[in-house]
């Protein structure tokens, strides 16, 4: 009886690991693939604003002051979301529910793109926007320059190119 419990436990553990591994391998091309259960950094009230961050200059933040990023593997024209699965754990999508308000950003540059799970991801000048899981406080930009592909986003949708303490650190982006 005891051996049966061990085998059942190992089988359940193996199945869980396989499920997580497969979910982490999803890639999103044109908004397909990925997992519907991926975490997202919902911006309550959905407000985008600008803030001056010492290490990167004036960038876009969510309503709580957390820096938002863009990813070089995505594209703006047409908008293409590439960060799903394991990537989306480290770089949760900045999502929108309802209308979006802006402070210091041209409203015509702000839109949303549909993620594979059906949530609406905020975009700026066509670029999908993300948070960085290692930014623990508002106005931190530890994700700046990670893997040479993640950048704090400026109010026009461009990459913030000022060097940050997070540049080249933080290991893999996902």
C-alpha cells in the first residue's frame, strides 16, 4: 500500500512538471499559442502616465508607478506579442480592462492587442507593454536592457536608451 502511494505521488509530480514545462514553451507569434492561465499585471483603472526615473529618464508607468517595458522580439507594425509562458511569468503583460486614460502621453498612441488567452494587452505606438517581475517598487527600472532586448518605454513608444543599473544583469529575461 505504501509503495502505491509513492508511485501515485511520483506520477502526479511528473504530470505537473510536464504540464508546467509545456506551458512554458508556448510562443505567441501573432497572438496565438501560450497559456490562458498566464499571469498578467492588470493596471487597475488602466491609467498610463509618465514619470522621471533616475536611471532611464522619462518613461511610461502604470497607475501605480511601475515602469513599463517593450520587447525587441515583439513588433509594432503590425502589433505582434511574443512573450508567453515562462517569459510572461518574468515579464507579465500590462493589461487593460475598460477604458484607458493617459497622463503625459498622446492618447492616439495607446491601444490594446488581444493575447492568446483573450486578455487585452496595452500597446504604445503599436508595441505591447510589460512589467518586470523584479521591479519591487514604483520607479524601479531593473528590467532596462535585460538580455539586450527589454527596454523601458518612452512616452512615444521608443526605447529608453539611458544605461540603467539593471543593464546586462538579472540573467535571462525568461
